[in-house]
C-alpha cells in the first residue's frame, strides 16, 4: 500500500444524468478536485517530498463527503483483477489491409 495526502482545492456542482439500477435520473453531482499537500507542516513536507505533483478528480453524489480546504489521506492498494484472462475480441485479430485505388 502507498499512502499520499491531498487537499481539496475545488468543488464544482452540476446537474448530470446518473445511471442507477438501469434507470437514469438527473442528480446534483459534486466534482471534487484534490492536489498533493505542500509543506505547511512537518508531516506535509514528508508527503510533498514523495508526491510533489498530481491530481485526483472524482464525482460524488453525497455533498458531505469532502470539504473545501480540508486534507485527506489517500491509500493506493493494488486490486486483484476480476477477470484473470480476457478472451480475444474482434479488435484483437489482425485486419486485412484495405487496398484503395484513386482515380
């Protein structure tokens, strides 16, 4: 696991179509934009030394999940793939080259 520390610098609100359980609804979506913390504390200086740049941008339905100006820890843990092998699809096979003639 890798831990980073980000600060919320922007929250935008917009009305969007959201799909839930096969149905679409118009809902207010909050787009939260976070950036790595800077050196405002000793702990933040350590995080900044490892992750000096980056951005996380996510859309959430619950407006109370994040607050503007607050700092959050973000943990990155490798996920196991759901599908071990992906069967070949039509795009995975070589296509014959098209011969084009121009007049």
